[in-house]
C-alpha cells in the first residue's frame, strides 16, 4: 500500500492512503481498445472514473479521458483538484471552475467543453468511445446524488469527433474479471461488513427498532472502516433492516421492533474506497422458532447447491436455474421475484448476470453475489446472500459472517 502524504490537522499527523497503479487493469482496458480500434474513451460515470483513475468523485461532475496510448487525463471540479492529484494514478489532472462568476451554466457543461479541448489537444478525435448506454452507476461520495447524462453531453463529442461508439458495454465486459488489486479491495469491504454484523449480533436486543439496528451497523462500519488496517480511506455502509413479519422482498427500514426468536434480516452494502459488497445477513436475538429453523434449512440447501455450481467454465445460468428449481421443490413456486445472481465490484450491482435462459460462462476472477430468498404471504421469510470469487477449482466466499446464523 502506497502512503502518499501526511496532512496535519489540529496538530496531529494523519496518514492518507492510496493504491498503487493497477497496471493489469490498464493493460486489459487497452487491449480491449486495441480490439475495437478506439483512440480514447471518455467516462463520466463515477464507477468508471474510479475504475480507470482510482479517483472517486465527490460530486460526479468529473470526467476521465483514457487514451489507448499515453497518459490519461482527469478533469475535476476545482475544490477537488488536490485530492484528485493525490489519489489518481495518472499525473495529468486538470480542474475546471465549480463556480464561475461569468458563466451561470452548470459545471458539468464546463467539464464537457474542457474534455473536447483535451481531445483536440491530444489528437484523439478520430474514433472515441463514450458511455452511450450507461444504465446504472454508483453514487458520488458526497450525498448520493447520482449525476445523469443529457443530450448535450453526447452531441458535444459527436460534433468534435469523426466517429463515436458505445464504450459502456466494452468497459462492463472488462470489469467482469477482477484484478488482484480489485480482489484485495473487495476483501477489505467484506471484512468490514463482517465486523458490522458481529457488532450488531453482540448488541441487538428484542424491542429495538429496525432503524436502531441499521444505525448501529452503519455507524460502526463508518467508525472502524476509515483507516482500517492502514488501507481504507473512506468506508460507508448502507442497509435495509427488517425483522420477523416485516421481512419482505424489498421495503424500507421502519420503526418496527426486533422480534425475539425470529430473524432480523440485514441487506448490507459496504463500500471501501469505491469497491462494494452486496450481502444479506441475518441476526436472531434468542432461539430461532421451529418454523424458521425449517425454512433456514431449506434455504441453506438451495444456497449450497447454487454455490457448488460456481466454478471456472460453468454456465452462468446455473445459479438462477438451480436456485429457482430448489425453491420450487421446497414448496414456493415462482419465488423469488428478484434476480438471484449478479456481479459485484466498483458497483454493488454490475454485470455479469445469471438468468436461466441467458448464455455465457463463468470465468476465474469474476465476483458473484448469490441471493436466494423465500418470502411468506403476509410477511416474514428469509434471504441469504454472499459474494463469491470464482476460482479455477470452484469459488471462495469473501465474507466470514455465517449464513447459518443460529447460535
């Protein structure tokens, strides 16, 4: 881990962490660009900016220009210039005014105009890849306000370049296989998720509100996560918490009480410096009821059957097909109503996806979220979810918190 600089605050020295250049990642991206005859890619989605530069944008107005050859260029709002210089892998970092006294237009327009200037300066206007079909993106680091694209964004690059092509699916395909550095970062996020769940397991009490449990987990991970092992600079957790009859496919955390001897289900996403988990973990203050014991046994069988199918070269469709067949056999046909297998990385939900009718094979280096769920009519049920790294001989579970949560 590369400790880039020390900053004095209130008389104390604080170490700020950064990751060394992921050369394997850049190599893979440039090989993809060579195959598709791209001079450069311009990205705006915060997860793609992070993926290519290691800079996690604060407000989502920033852009990265990644050429097939030479140094990438990162364009950021002026208040973020020093931080971008510190954390970005590339040395060419430039800023545009966040506020301009003579320009009332939104700052993202200035970013696009500056990007066009850079493309012309670097003679990268022959064949350009831009995110034409970016259907999802992570939030920025500030308040979770995902920035969106507008017609002028596409028009500006089409007007400046001889040809533009859709780079979103090309980058998504490269991102499905994680580099060793990415796997290390995802391990850290999973470790923090386990610490948050262990903290909740030790402190949950019947009668607590669901929102109290959520706050306990999120606050603990934020507290222990920043500076974790001298490697994590920013860590946040996001949860949905439901207890007993409040368990459903998806709904908001509420003020419902934690029920003794019944599960409290925690949908938990942890982000460590831009790399995510997507997990569903459970707690039970007391002894799980007979009915829930039977349900957990059924779901664990389905879950373990699906996990056993994950290996290099196996069909991606196996996850979805095995889970739905097993849940149907358990007496819950048609469940669950949500997808049960997807990729995780610089987003909590990203390609690849498992569907019983979809093609594709698993490859070593993919990370899958697998999430079977059974839900009772009228409320209650269970979901299990973990993240699994595909290996040549099978898969590795990344989070240590147990799926069989009976104590």
